[in-house]
């Protein structure tokens, strides 16, 4: 038993215990389990959103991209900011609609606004297809973190199973409130870890961040402008990717639904104001990736750059701390994703498909069962099919962003009915699948998902003129009353 | 009749009293009751324009700043530009917040509680 191993195990266990006891008193129902009874204020909403947005992919992926690709990684700084600006205008009216109609999930929103079970089902399908690989990615990242940080004392698969079991326990018992408590641990640990290594590592090897950049500009002058070390990620790719992912940011069903847990609409707007500051850790992670490029060039897997540099530079207990922080960084979003996907499947596929009435208790049981089912599916994929993750994730992101026109028009244009939105959505998804499948990503220098979204928007707007039949959304659904 | 600007919200409703609380495109409000009087002080268009400034800088600005020099605060210019706009976005959004936050907004949130 080594020191880093003990630190990591302690981290995971403490998080699970905090999560289980974070449920509060009283009986659990779907409203409490999935949206916390809609009582969360600015701080907890901020923690939750940060908890699910800054994932193990940010930790490892951002440093890996800085290491292997250079400037194209900067898109991560920009797209989040665009996403928050959009959320400033978009989430408050979404919240009000959700509050009035008792919505828990994103498909609930589509069903209520467009009165279309078909659109709601399609949204569930897109959600689950996007979430499972995302979940799988968290698990794979977690395995990588723990294996390297513990210097091989815990194998990747062992780490995945252990941390995942802990996550399932607290999500099963406590729902979103348990996740919120663990998110506090995760955010503090991640901020401390990133602040220490982001400033410390460049200082250790070069004296300061500025001197590190000076050395990098001397040795790799092309690394810090687009397209960096790539050939395809020029300015056009960056712009289209920033726009696509910025618009897709709150289209993920779990980020969309986390807005429902706020206690009022202003909380969300205030939250959007402060969220961009949460991008600073990403910057520090970039510093680590760049330092790693100069100190330990030529790694086979760039995603391991941050961990390899940490274990090389710090004593064992600190590597254990980074490993523990990294593990919790994977557990919180994984919990959030499982909870989101399970609520969708139970409420928007299972309940409508059952002919009999489904009581609240029944729905709660079903949601928890689906959570375990989804967890096991992602676990199986992470353990036995670790390939093509990035491809699947890209397809997932390109997929969820196609919901953007349906959401925006749903909120701001009362007279738009389901048909144009559905046509645009299907057209956009077909374009994305077609381009990626035939190897045309990037297409004319642009992200394929962005091309799909442009087609989607064009088809939707044309179809609004031609086939926007039917009555406008009724007054109860839409925003007409205070 | 079918054609709508994406951000436009129809103000013709059966209720006869429209108090859309999230009019990003600034639709004229017909405040029927005195309690919605604060609505007239909102400036949704100004808020939207203000919020668009960082978006334009972070998207349309990129082709013009894709270079290393000048180095500012030790950072290559491209990174400095992106980081700078990320850091000032909360300032823009704070001003936008006060341009669209109203008394009506404050009461609407907890209306059902």
C-alpha cells in the first residue's frame, strides 16, 4: 500500500459518504431527486453547473490538447464564455416555463412547448446517444488518472469499478443534492490542485509563466497561433467550433435540466454573470500542458501529459492528491450524467409507453433502476470497448447542438410549431452524420457539426414560412402571465 | 403571419395583456397594471447589444489577432486577447443584468411558490 493510493481511496470514500448524507431529511421523490425541489441558490447552482461542465476531460483533455495541438485548445476558453452569454438570455425563460408546468427534463420542455411526443422522443434518443459516450469518457479518464497517480498500484479498470460504485451509491440515495455536496469537495480540490500545478510547474522549470511562454515561442513558434501543431484547425475551424459548441453548451439535457434546480430565474442570470470566471482553471491547465511539452516531449498519449509531469515533479502524497481530485472530478459529472439520462428515460420513454398509470413512487423506482442500467452499460463500454471515444463524443456534441433552434424558437417565438423545427433537426442530424461518416470533417475548413447546424437553421426558417401549420403554443405554455 | 423573426415575440394574445418577461428583441409592452410599471424601464435591446460585444470579439475578432506579438503580461497576443475578453465578460453581463432586471422580474420568479 503506497501513500498516493491511500490518499486517492480516502478522497473517493469521503466524497461518497458526503454524497450519501447530503440527501437531507424526508421522503425522496422525482422532483427532489432530479431538481432538488427547485430550491437552489446562486452558489449551489454555480457549483453544480461548474461540477458538470468542468470534467475530467477539461483536466486531461485541455492539457493534452495544449500539449499536442497548441492554440486550437484555446477554443475551450472561448466557447464556454459564449455558452454563458447565451444562457444569460435563454435559461431564465426556460426556468419559468419549467416552474409553471412542473418540468424535470429537456424532453418535458419539448413536449410542453410543441405538444409533440415525437419530438420529445427524438430528444430522448439524441440525449441518451450523446450521454453514454460522454459518461464512458469520464470513466476512461478516471481510470487513467488513478492508474498513473497511484504509479500503477491500482489498475485502470479497478479504479473505474471502485469510483463508479461509490458514485452510484450516492446518486442512488441522494439524487442531485448528494451530487451538489460532492461538487463542493470536487471544486475546492480541483481549484487548489490546478492553482498549485498551473503556477508551480512553469515556475519550477522556467522561473515563471512568462519565461515558460518565451521558451515555448522560441522552440515551437507555430504552436501558439492557429492552426498550432495541426493542419486542419485553422481560424475557420476555430470560429465554427466555438459557435457550435457555444450554442450546444446548454443543449445537453443534463446542463439544460440543471437550470431547473435553481430557486428562481434571477439566480440563473446572476450565475451566467459569474460563470466566465470559472474558465481560469482551464488557463492554468494550459500552462501545465505547455510546460509538459517543453519538459517531457514525445509522449505517446498526450492526455497523460499533466499526470506524467505531476508524478515526475512532486512527491507521492501530492500526486495522490491530484489523483483524488481528478477522480472526484470524474465522479461528479458522471453522477450528473447518469441522473440526467435516467430521469429522461424513465419519465419520457418509460412512463408514456406504459398503458397503466405510473404513480410517483413507481416513477422514482423506475428512475433509480434506469440509473443503474445506464451506469452498467457505460461501465461495460468503458471496460471492454475503449476505442473511438473521441469520435463518438464529437458525434454526440454535434448531435445535441442541433437542438438549439428548437430551444431558442421554443422560448422566443410563440407561433412556431413543431413541423419546421422537426424538419430542421432531422436535416441537421443527417448532414452531420453524412459528413462525419464520409470523412468530411472538417468540411471546407469548418466543423461538420456547425455545417449541420447551419443547414438545420436554414431548413427551419424556410419551413416556418411554408409549413408552419397549426395553432400557436397555448398561453399556459408560453410566457404570457405573471 | 407565419413568418417570424426568431427573437420576436408576438404581442397579440387573447389575454389582451402581454408582459413578456424575456423579450430579447424588445417588443413593446402594454403594461396593463401598475405593478408592471417597472417594465418600461427595461432596456432589453441595449442588454443584448452589450452582451454581443464579447461574442463578436471572441468570434469575428480571431482572424485579426492570430499572432504572437506583442507579448502582453508574458502571454502571446492570441491567448491574451481570448483571456482578456473572458475576464471582462462578467463586467458586460453585470451591466446587461441591471438593464433587464426589474421589479417585475424579481416577483415573477417566485410567483408560484
